[in-house]
C-alpha cells in the first residue's frame, strides 16, 4: 500500500504524470527551478528514490535515464483513499463524513463514477450470464448428441451353410 508522497516527491511525480512521457532529471529540474531553487543532485536523488519505491521505471538513454510513471495519479489517489478508509473503525461513518466534505461538483463526479461502476458491473454480469448460458446450451447439446447417436450393433454374420428349407421349397416348386 502506498504511503503519501512527500512534498518534493509529489512535485516531481506531478510533472511525470502531467507530461505523460519519459522524462529526464534535467527536464524536471528546469521546470522545478521556475518555482524554487533546487540542485540537480537533489532532483536526481528524489527520482532515484521514486524508482526504488516503484513509482517510476527508468530506461537508459545515452548517459542519462528516462523516467516513466508506473501508475496514474488517479490510481495513487484511489489507493490513498482506500488505505485511509480501511483504517477506520466505522467505514460507513467515514464515508458519510467524507461525502459531507465534498463540494457539489465533487458529488456530481462521485455520482458519475458510481453510475459508471454500476454500468460496468451490469455489463460484466450480462457477459457472465451469456457465457454461462452458452456453456449450458453447449453442454445440453452434447448430452442430446450423446443420447441420439445410435449404438453400434453387431450385424449377424451370414451363414455359410445354405438354408435347407429354402432349397426344399425351390425343389418342390419345380
């Protein structure tokens, strides 16, 4: 479970998430320097720490690394909310309190998200029902086919000896 990012880690990850492409330490440094005085080695250490913690992956590009986010900012926020919620001794009360803090716009976003999750769950249930139904029909068809296939019966072998009664009837008819 992720722990909350520190201020500088968050500033670095914000850029990695916003740019949504592989970035170098130099690019992040130059952008951060517009807001604060910071050393190259500090940014390099933070990005290395983020790599060690699994927040970014890196690939060698010449003499530098290019860093890419492992997950989205939304996934990070969701993990933090889930961690905080799971630590509550009364999760329902925690949710009520959380919803009470939301702005009308945030509540609309929540309603949209719940509708989306319900739609996806409904589609998933429909897909599972169709799959189960298809499997049942397939199994039923196989069972019917097993019942309908005639059993192989052995044909009686033709007698090599002629039927004497048949010959006698032929002779008497002459």
